[in-house]
C-alpha cells in the first residue's frame, strides 16, 4: 500500500485580518471597560471603585466575546483542519 505524499499539503498562512482579529476583540473589551470606569468615576468620584468596575467590565466583555465566538459555525477550513487532526496521514512510530 502506498501512502499519500505529505508534500502536497501547503501550509496555511492566516491573512492579516485573521491575525489581528484577537487584538480587535481585546481592543473592544478595553474600550468598554474604560467607558464603564469613566461612568462610575463620574458618578461616584472614587478612583478605586472606578478601577474595580473597569476591571470587571473588561473580564465580562472578554468572556462574552469568547463565548459568542465559540457559538459560531466553523468555516470550511476549520472543519478540514479538524478532520486532518482526527485522522493524520503520517503514522507515528
């Protein structure tokens, strides 16, 4: 039996948009946390409380964005990569 040649596989290079996507999501969380911190700071004039709310808003935003991202349907490339991981062509010795 012959095994398929592994040289036919091309490495997948993510696009610039795909590489910067995590930074965009973190930036979104930072903007929302700064907004929450400023709202609390304007309302109470306590810096410590504003920092606590900003930190909590950052964590909650990151968690919500991550959960929404997990809920999406995977692309065709992701499904192909998962199949490749489940049934690798190379035999490990």
